[in-house]
């Protein structure tokens, strides 16, 4: 009997990435990202990368590097600070 515990699965319907025609995932480019979104985006990326072969993983990482959710999160916090809002987001 085959064990499924070591298999990695790609998300069926990712919430923060679009499937491209070549089978790789393109980040959805949000202007501002709150803390919860940032964590979910990074988690979804880990799931996608863990399911890929080393060669595909390297290419997918290059695609992901075109959009940085951490930078978008920093910008969101800067806007909140500029308007005197709490930065817990």
C-alpha cells in the first residue's frame, strides 16, 4: 500500500497566486498587505515551493521574487502611521 504522508500537494485554489499557463504560480500584486494577509501569502508560497521539484522550485522562487509581500506590508504600516492609526495590522 502506498503511503501518502511524504507526498506534497499543490493548493487546488490558491488565494494569493494565479496559476499560469506554464503551470507555475504568479503572485497577485496587492498594493497594501496587512499582517494576516502577509502570513497567509508566505504560507501559501511555502506550500507551493515544498510541492515542487528542485528545478521547478528554483524557477518558482524567481517568479515569487518579483513581488515582495513584506515590502507591501511595510508600506501598509507606513500609511497607518502617517494617519495616526495603530500599527497592529
